[in-house]
C-alpha cells in the first residue's frame, strides 16, 4: 500500500484544554478506520490513551459501550466533559493502559498512543510532552499495547493502533505476531510535520530516523487473533 496525502474530515468540536492532546490527522485517520469496523449495538470498545475522548465519543455514537482510559487526570476530566456535551455515555477511567481494566476484554480496542521519538529515554511524568514523547525509538507505549493485545482483545475482536512511520510499522507487525495476533497496515497517510517533530529534525536526522523528507507517514495497524 502506497502512502498518499489524504484530506481527512475534521473531528467533532471537542473541548481541548492545555496539556491534553488535540485531535489531529492521526486521530482522524484512526476514526476513519474505526467507522469501517462492524460494531453491533452493545459492542464493547476500549480507547487506550483517550486524550480528549474523540475516538471514545465516535464509538459511542455508533451504539457501542465504551470505556476510555488515560493516565492523565486532565485527559480523564476532559473526556468526561466531552462525552457529556456530546450526549454520549462513556465510562472513563484513570490508569496506565490496560491496567485500568484488569481482567476485561473488548470487541474493539483503539489507541492513538504517544509515539514521538525523544532524545530522552525517560518518559515525562507531567506536562504536555506526556501526550507525545515515547522514548528514543517512539515505541515505549506501542510495545506495551502490542503485548497486552491478546488479553485485551476478544477472540473475535479487533485492535486498531495509529502511529508514526518513524516508529517502524514492521516492528509493530512483528511484535503483534509474536503475541499471537495477525496484523496488517490498513491505512497510510502523509502529513506535514507538526511543531514537535520540526523542533527535533536535526536530532531525528542524526539518529537516522529521517533523511530529507518534509512529510511524516502515519499508519493504522489492524490486528486480530491469529
């Protein structure tokens, strides 16, 4: 599948306070993938790293029973407000990925996790960078989601994850395969660099993560039990 520059629909209007990730191209790309999935009424959906709750609200509008999780209390409160304003029922939990829903599995798990490579190995514990920084290879959260997928996704269920091509989509496919999941890249889009990536271009090029491109590739990966 060849990447292309895609015009993506604007997300619904949501409250986005400082420190909470604002829905962008990656959110829209994942929302489009979500809408392609079959979601019978009452299907259970988990949104990991919900941010503003954009994906949680989108799933709830389709009649799903949605649980949204975020490690940021500000994001948890923001999602609760946005669900209320959108007149959608969403259960919002504070916690670290699937640790917030122990012993529970879902028909659909969606995630737009932090995935921006950072010069620092340690993940930020507060501040806006918590929404995007994910270690030197950008995979600190992605790897954990892949490893948790077999228990979080029901046997007939689906995992949808979006992340930058800088994080190596093949590594995600391989990690999911090692966990017993059959995964494919279902969407690719080329988007302009945001301010965070622009600020790190010299470092990214020194690390060999970028050459002279001026667009970032974003991918959606879909996985099922093998």
